[in-house]
C-alpha cells in the first residue's frame, strides 16, 4: 500500500485499460501526480462534502433553522464511512446475490506513528503523536499476543452470512467504519447498516450489545432488523416477568412453571469438545416447552407485541398445566407443570409486552439453544475475514499503512478490502468450476487457468555447520 507501488501498477496498464479508468493516454504517470491526486481525495472526504452549495444559505430568523435548498442545488454531503462502504459494495457485481444476514465485528488497526506523552495543541485538542487522529485502545488476548493496549484505530468490518442451513457463501467484506481507539462502537455499527443494501438480520457480539438499548437495540428494531447476539454475564439473570406467573430468564420470557433446575445453567465454553457443548445445549433446549412465543406481529403504532404461553387453548400445547384442563388430556410425552389449580399461572395466558421492556437483552432465539447456536455461529465468517487479512493472506498490522490520519487510513483499508473481495470472488468460483460474476458482468472470456498455490514453511533453525 505505497504510492510507488500504485505508480508501478499504473505503468503496467495497456492504453485501453487506462482509457477505461479515465486516464488520458497523454498523461504521464509519476509519483508526484499520483500522490497529489490521492491527497486531493483525502481532503474531499475529510471535508465531508462532495459538492458545495451554489447559492447562499437562508435561515429562518424565528426558529434559527436553515431553510431547504432549491430543487436544482447540487449540494451533496458524504461521510467517510459512506465512502468506504460504497467502495466495498462497488467491488461486488450486481449479479452477486447478497444474503439476508450481516455479521459485524471490530479489529484493531495500529497507527504507523509511535505514541508519546499527551500534548495539547493551540486549539486545546489533545494529541499523542504525529498521527493526530489516533487514540489508545484495548485488545483482548489471542493465541498470538496477550491482552494489551494499542495505539491507533478500530475497524468495524461487515460481511454477509448465509441463511441457517443454506449453502456456504464466499467470505466477502460488505462494509467498513473506522474509529479512533475503541469508541463509538454502536454508531459505527449503525452507520454500516444504514449504508448497506436492505437485509433482515445482524449478528453481533457483546462488544456492541452491552450498549444501552436506546443506542442499538431500539434503532435496530426501528429498522426492522432482527438481532442475534451473545449475552454478557450481567444479562444472564432471572427477573420477574411483566405479569404474575411469568419470569425472564436470559432475556427470554417463560412461564413461572419453568423448573428451578432449568433457570441457571452453565453455558458451553470454548475449550469444551463438540459433544460436551451439545450436552450443555440440550439443557437449554429443555427450556423450550415453557417459553412464550410470538402470537402476532409487532404492533408498530403502540410499540407492543402479543405473546402466548405454552398452554393456550386453540394452539398446540407445549406443556400439561392443571389450570388448562384441555392440556391435561395431552399425552405424557410433553412436560407436566407443577402449577396449583387456581393460583396465578402464566401457562395459559396471552400477554401484551411493550417494546421497551428488557429491550436490550431480548432476541428471537433463546440464548444458547441449538437454534441460537446455529444462527450465531455464522458470525465466525467476519472473524475469518479479519484473520485472513491480518495473518494469512496479508499482514495488515502496524506498518502496512504508511500514511497517518483517520481519513487516509480508512480509505486505504477500504481499498484493501476491495482487493480482498476481488480475489475471493475469483478463487471461490474458480475452485467450484463456476463462472466468475465479474467476468459474466463485463462480458469477458472465462479465465480457466488453475489458481496459484501459496504455502507457508516454517523457518529452520540454523546449525553450527550451516
């Protein structure tokens, strides 16, 4: 990712290829010209305005609001996150069928500049290095490094995930938002979502979902996007339900007939085998008969939704409850509750719940159930993209970008992800003997050459005789 490397690539293009890129044949390719053009792009994106107003702005003196522009005003505002996401989306051909689910995760991007003691400039703003936008952040431990602080940015990357049980899809970047240090995570997540083509479900970890409901859960609900998320220890508690005979457990509403042995369970841990994880999830699946399920669609006008208990008449009974005589005629293969006739019981109730009740912790699949795990495990696709670009195919660590600043780093990272998408699309379809979407879209002949094989060999310790 150097200006000299871009110059070398441009000089290798044929006249027809340069014409397709809009580079006149008479234009000489030089380092100064390429670098100057790049700096101009950075200035435009940093300013946040693609096209200025061609008229004076009028203000309402009573309210202080700026009046609407004329219909022929060319003003167009664009943010860095929008530019980065649209660049990445442009690397996906129109024929590419975008899946309905998106996974988002963050990774650290270290600044090329070293940090020193905090200083204050003439405007009173703090800075720590030559890179005025970079800030300190914290990253958790991995197999490669311990838990430590870093100086730079956090990149929030989105990728597409297939439907549960559907055929796999290539690991492609879908959007990008860059932030200094580790801050403003929820807004970065929502910014990516707003600039992506419409989708139905988002997969997030606790780094995002621990935010207040007004910052993430509520905006996602207003956008009609379903959330599948992991829960923090503080969210995995038992709370009283909205009505007598109901109880909240791990963000899901159950009848109070849920046995005490099913209320506090140990979740599967990363070090366990697949069999041990499956056995622990069987305990979570045993909660399913006591769960309240959606009885109707969400009523947007009143911001409410109706849920019915497991023994409501007119529907398949999930449990046998003494307070619902019809359910007691069901076979003994379904659980029988310990409810006392005449005492408050939620098994046969249909209740209305406001959207604001426990809205941060609620999701459509019960946490740690088998269905939840099958849905949430698709989030590993975005971790695969991060690992591939940081350690496997590229070395996207400190020194990969030699420019400083939030805008320059974000644009360079977007271009890097564009290259990732082009390579992965070609490799994915070539290995499977399928036509590459870009070749089909551009009407190019099929490239049936075999893919190059790249291997990584371990270094051999030198012997004394070497």
